[in-house]
C-alpha cells in the first residue's frame, strides 16, 4: 500500500515538473516526502540503494507523470488556464499550515525572529519573480552540437537546483533562460539527443542542490523552513491567473481552489 501511495505522489511530482510556476519542491513538502527525499539524494550509492523502497516508486510515478500527462496538463492549461491555476493555488495554500508547523516545531505559538526575517526575504524574492515573469523565448533546439550540449547541461543543472527548493519551479527557470520550449518539445518527441544533456545536468544539479539543503536543515532548520514558508506562500503570486474569470469559469475556479486546498491540507495531516 505504501509503494502505491509513493507512486501516486511521484505521479503528481512528475506532472508538476512540466508546469512553469508550479514548484515540484512545494508538492514534495505538501505530500510530506521532502525531508526524506533530501536525505536520500546523496552521492553515497550504498545509502541510495538501501532506500530503494522509498525512491523507486517516486521515480516510476514521476516518469509516468512527465511522459504520460505532460500533454494532458498542457491541454488543461491551454484550454482551462484559470481553473487549472486556481487548483494549484489551492494546493499551495492548503500546505501552508503544515509548513508553518515546521517553522515552529519547538512547540512555540510564534516563530523566532530569525525565521520571520528569512520568510519575509524569501517572499520578496517570489514577488520579484512574479513581477518579472518572462514571455517564452522563440528558440527551440532540436539538433545537438557541442555548444548546445553545454547550454542544455547548464540549464538542466540550474533547473534541478531550483526544483529542489520549495516555491521555485524548475520549469519556470527553464522559461526564464529560454529553454522551456526545447525541453517540453524534446520530451514530447522523445528526442533522446536533446533529453540526455538536460538529464545529465539535472542529476548534477539535484545532487549538489540536495547537499546544500541538507546542510541548511542541519545547521539552521527553523530559518530554512522560514524561508521555505516565504517561498511557498510567494509562489502563489507567480501562478496567479489575474482573477477568477467570468461566467461559469468563476464557479469552476472556486471549486478548483477548494479541491486543491482540501487535497493538500488533508495530505499534510497524514
């Protein structure tokens, strides 16, 4: 039963990986696998193999989410953009109480001043990102050259590091640096020569990013979770669709918001 649950969580993580603005790290926090995932991602092969019952279902579900549902998610965002965004906003908002508990894990009613400062600074970062949301670039690489390999490898590494940080979307970063269309098109077309350098860069980024997060959680856990709270809350601004729409869209948007909020809230209580 636990393996099926983890595969389902991996499916959600895979789906959100393909959506600019929706943070995979946030979804990992929502479904209460973030801490364990960060501790599992390590250069130690022995430690990774020992935890296979945890990460393998996540990986299988994640790959299924990326390859099987990327077109479905693209369709929903292209045709039902506002309700789809409100669903993910609901998921984010529903996760805030759980993250807040981690900030005040000592049992105190209010977080420490240092945690509040980190939260505010992280929130400001997300405000800046929301105010500078870019239009997608027109360049799409389909043929691999040495120069393109370096560009895709670096882009994959940066996106993976961003993906690990709750509140920041790896896909959004690819959009910022103009590689999102290339990555999505390569996955859709199964263009292995383009997928490979991105994947290699992502592996390097995940390992280095996880090591940095582990260091922060070990040295300054309350401040780290304070920053996570600010990033998660601020990510709402990045995907805010500008309102609830009009007519029947308003109803669907409200229902989507409530559904997303309920899913993450109750998932976080488990």
